[in-house]
């Protein structure tokens, strides 16, 4: 009887620890991807051929007047 409870508790504990580890690994991976994407976007924003659009009063996106040469 006690052996069965002990084995069941061990199996459930192993499953819980495994799921927590998988979730931690995936969340770190997604965090790294988000960081890389943000860095790439910030670099692209500095390029001269990229036009930044702002929403005007009528709701249409137009180039920013302040940054036009």
C-alpha cells in the first residue's frame, strides 16, 4: 500500500518537475526571440530608406512631417 502511494507520488512529482522545466525553457526561448526582434527593428528604424508613418487626424497613416527633409 505505502509502496504504491510512494511510486505514484514520485511519478507525479517527476511529471510536474518536467513540465515546469519545459515551460521555463520555452519562455526563455521566446524572451530571446522577442529581444532579437526588437533589436533588429531598432536597427532597421535607423536606416535612411525606412519611412516612419504617423496617424493623422482623419485616421490615415502618413509620413511624419517632422522627419521629412
